[in-house]
C-alpha cells in the first residue's frame, strides 16, 4: 500500500492541500473517468521520458502523479520511480496499473508542500496538469520543495494550464478555450469542467511562473507555450 510521506503537523494557516479543488475525484469511478478523459498514452509517456533522459538507474519523482502512467512507464524501463499524490483513490488506481504490467514503483501519499523525498536526490522531477491546484504563494513553496529533492543539475519538468496570452485579452482567450476544449459527457472533459477550472483553480501566467522558477533555484532550459492556455517548462537545478 502507498505510504504517507509527510512531515510534522502543519499550523492552522497552512494551505489545505488534501482538500482538492476542481473536479471531484473521491471515488474509484471518478478516478477511472479521469484517466479516460486525460487520454493516458504510454507512447507519449515514453517519448517524454526519452526527452528527459530517464533510463535504467535514473531516479524519478512524479508529483501529483494521478493515475500513474508516467511512473509506470519509467519503472518499466528500469528507473527508480516514485509516484506522489494526495488522493488515496488515485494511488490505488496507479498501483493497480503497475501491478498489471509487473512494474515496481514507490507510491507515496503526500502533496507538493509536504512530500519529503527520502530515497536520495532525484535525477528528474515531473509534474503534469496539477500545479494549478495551488495559489501562487503556495506554488512558490512547492517549487522550493522540488528544488530540494533534486540533485544539482537535475531536471524539473512542468506541464500545465499556463497562460501566455496578454492579460488584457483574458476574457476572449478563456472563452475560446472553454468553447473549443469542452467535450460531451463520456467523451472527455466537458465545458463545465473547464469553466470550473477557470473559476475555482489557480492557473497563472507564464511570466509569473518564470520568476518563481528562478527564485526557487532553477535555470529555465526551455519554455514552450503549446497554446495560449497550455505550456511546459524544462528546468535545471542550479
């Protein structure tokens, strides 16, 4: 079973990371639907792992690992792979995925803010479609934690809903994204899901994340805004 990798009790003012925002993922059925809607693709996972140089013997930590596909693919190629998530349901799904293919990985119930990596410095830390669950103040603390678990020169990969449009254009750009990205029920994330993301979650601008990454001790190797609403950062710990 996944173990709890957290530190001492937090003060009352600390962000409640275990109270998720956005889509309700509190049941096995909801997690299975999330996995389907997310479009899990082992080939895409392998392509990303190739880009990041994850090979046999590499140590990878995937924060907010969700249903675990990236962790499983890393483990299958011989990496020491760790999946971290606050959701017991997500971790159970991920562990079952690993067991089906005979992959051995470490599963840890913890969050961006309180995960303590005890297995030696990581070579690669990844997070996809999850950092937006933290307000900007807490994103900065999370990035400091990421830097602390990476070896010097190690790689941090971030993919998320990241805004690269001019702030003055926010209404037009967000409305266009919601209208084009929403899918019918059972065919993907719906328009209501994207509306809830904008209303209740904490996606931010690329230029804000750039400053946070630099202050956390990262050199930005590349920044690719794939669309005005999505993008990735590949960073190296200084």
